[in-house]
């Protein structure tokens, strides 16, 4: 029974779940900034509706990664036999029911928060299924689809006040996750230096986008720079090592760092549009992810 429970938890990738929450919190901070620019007072919504969206985001992410393993069972039997489904800890049928239940619950929770949020969640669920079933096997469309999922996750928070005017911000997680997903395609066999170089360039582009948005849109104190510096160190140190020692272990470490460091990127985005206190609140999710990563796999 204990092994079965642990197997279900492994399917959900617990270390990654706080990163989904961070996306929504960053979206809330950005949405609050634009409302504040009209009303003249700082707004960071942290009420029942906002908490519901954070929970919905986590459920959608968990459902997506569970179904990822469901659709990949044949491949994992060969390449990742230690995973819960090929190992026989969680039956395939039960995993499928579990994954779809999480996904539907996440969509349902979003509709409870509001029709607009529900529609975004429904599109996100569709993008998740598209990735798991089809696009993940393509070198370009797979990473783009995965990035789109993260962009839609940020959008859950961005549309908190009913406006789609800030959807351009979604390009940041799309580019960033595209880069990480490209790297992850070398996790099993290594030899992906070109993808690592591309990721390094895309990381620079993402950092520059955050800086540009702050300078052109917000004109707030540049406290976000400290969060960007932490983010840069967190992603580039393992990335450089993965380039020098281009084996599966180093690549997995670079992917793991990239996924967990999304929290730092979200924190930088939030601080660029609100208070440094909001950034600290988001960064507090990182120790939780790190602790969970010592007990469960990130990839």
C-alpha cells in the first residue's frame, strides 16, 4: 500500500508542482500592477479566488505529468523501467484514471474561480493532451507545445481581473520552457551540445525581455535584478557543466535546475511589476521544490 501511494506521488513529480503555483502568482502580480496603474494603489490579490487558481494550476500540472507517463509507457519500459507504471507499482489503467481526474478537477476548479479562467484552463488541458499524445515526439513542435502550456499557466493569473491585454507576457515562459525541453531531449543518450548552446542563448533572451519590460512598462525600483542574478547563476552553472561533460547525468541536472529555477524567473517577473515582498513569497516555494527533488524525480 505504501509503495503504491509513493508510486502515485512519483507520477505527479512533486518537486515541479510549486513551479506551477509560482506561474500563477507571477501572473497575479503583473495583473495587479496594471490595475494599480489605473487606480493608483498597489494590488496583489491573495484571496479565495486566487488561491483556487493556484490549486487548479497545480492539479493541471500534476494531471499532465501523470498522463505523460501513461502515454509514454512503451518507451519508458525500455528507457525508464524504474518509473511506477513500467515497474508495475501503478497499473496503467489506474494511472490513466488518476491523470484525467486531476486534469478535470483542475479545469473544474478554474471554472469555479470564473468562466474566463475556466476557458483558459480548458485550452491548457487541451494543450497538455496534445503534447502528451502527439507533439512531444517532434524536435521543434514538442518544446513549443510544452512552452505554450507554461504560457497558458501564467495566463491563468494574468487574466485575474478579466483582461487579456497582458497576454504578451506569456512569451517569456514559452521561450524559456522551449529551451529546457530541447535540453531534456538528450537526457537518455546525451550528445546534445547544440541544444544546450541554443538554450543558453534563449536564456539570455528571456533575461533581456524581463529587463526590457521593467524599463519600458513599470519604472519601479529595480529590485528584480537580484532575483534575475540568482536565476542566472542557478541555470547557467549546470548548463555549462552539461556542455562540458555532455552525458545524461549532467543533462538531467541542467534540466532539473532549469525547471526548478522557473520559480526564480517568476519571482523576478513579479518583483519587476510589484513589491520585492511578493518575490520573496514566490522564492519561498524554491526550498520546498529542492527538498521534494531529493525524494522524487524532477524529470
